[in-house]
C-alpha cells in the first residue's frame, strides 16, 4: 500500500535531498509542485504547448530522470516521473478542453466539447512515451520498493 502524501509538511523550507525519509510517493502526481529542490530543477523545463515543445521538454525531463538515476536519487527520479505524468494529464486536459477548464464553474458538471485539439493530444502522446520509459525502469521500480519498505511501511 502506498502511504498518503503528507501535505502538512513545510515544503517551502524542506530540502528532500537531505530529508528523503519524509518523502511519500503518494498517488499519481501528488506533490509534484511542492517537493524541493526537485520542483525548481524540473518545472522550468516542463512545457507541452506544441509537439515540438513537448518533445524537447519530455526529452530533457527524461534526461534528468536518468541523471537522478545515476546519482541513486530516488526522490529525483520519482519527481521527474511525476512531471512526465503531468505532461500527459495536462496536455490531455487541454486536448479535451481548450480553455483548460473541465468543469462548469462552481459545479462538478463536465463541460462537453466536440472534438479534440490534435496538437495537444500529440503532446500528451509524446510525454507518454517518456513517462512509460521512466515508470517501467527496472532500477526505479526496485527503488520504489526499497523506499516504501524503509520509510513508508507503517504510515
């Protein structure tokens, strides 16, 4: 079982390179815009406006994933994976909802739009390729297991 992401921590002051025992994987993209110094290292490269931009962005973030891997930096690897996943989800959001708004204001009623933005859909596909390379990386999978066993069991 995955421990819940702890939103009560002081993310503005925490350095997860020095406090990896506090890092919780959570679900999906949880914490992607909070966990430092990784957020600041990766977010400046995260773009999906066009397929060309998405290709460059996803390649750079995947390159960062590999560098974190070389450094045995699990939190960095996981954060890079989360940014790749967020590239998929945000590009898909804009592919399906040009304004970026999925719900009618003040409700949970989905705004229906005919067709999809093929450019954003292609951007999502590009991010998806790098995301699955990262997610299925053998060393990354072993590090997830080790992190959970060491820090998340009992949470």
